C-alpha cells in the first residue's frame, strides 16, 4: 500500500506527496516510512524529557533531599 489510511494522521497534500516520493525512492511503503519517523520522534522526545527531568532533579537536589527526610 502506498498511501496512508483515511484514519491516519491529518497530513496536507504536499506532505503526503513527499512521503510517497521518499517511500518510492527507498523501496518502502509510506506506512513503513511513517512508522520509522514516529519511532525516531518518540525516542528523541523521551530523551529530551528524561534530560529535562534530570536537570531539574540536579538543580533541586538539596530541596528534594530535605523533603525526603
């Protein structure tokens, strides 16, 4: 299949066309390209959130220690 289902994410025609072109150039389906993009996005966002949480924990370590006593 070389197109997203109607229940897929709302994408403008230019983005759909670019996805179809990329998938065709890579010999993959649009769904495979989108699934890989979503996995990459999730990994990056998880990393970003984890780093922010670690920064906050370091910045407030003393307070967190006192609250834990």
